[in-house]
C-alpha cells in the first residue's frame, strides 16, 4: 500500500473486486486468495463467496469465539492432511504447521 489514506482491508476488497471483474482473467482462471488474519471478517468472506473465489485466511486468537471453536475441532478430529516445517534463521527457531480439516457444521451462521 503506497499511502495510508485507505485501510488494508479496503484495498484488499478493491483488489478482489477488480481481479474478479476483469473479463479475460475472471473467465479464464479459477481465482484463489491467501489473506492474513486481518481479513477474517464477514464482509470480506461474503465478497469472496459472492465472486466464487477459493481462499485461505489465517485465524488468530483475537477472534476469540471462532478460535475456540476451531481449537475444539482440531482436538476432536484428525486432519485430512497435514504438514510441518522447521527452520532456523538468525539464531531463531520457527516451526510452522498446517492441518486441513473437514468443514465444521456448527460454526455460527455468520462464519458458515
């Protein structure tokens, strides 16, 4: 983002709208977006769904209820697929893990 006069959320929504309405691109490719936790908002999800986009959005603990429900899901079911990666950079060890789980039917209506 070149200037701070507009929020990152608004810029991302505008990007989704622009890309999904570009005639050649929108009709020729399946579109997918990978967004950070800032974009885990009902309005953004509604936009992505209405444009028939695939998406992955990070979830952090500051989305308390959704995070707690997701944690319960992870504890109760085995993932369909999973991967883990460890690395050390500048003396700091980092481990990243991802799990793919089936759709959770008991999500609050605004998140389903």
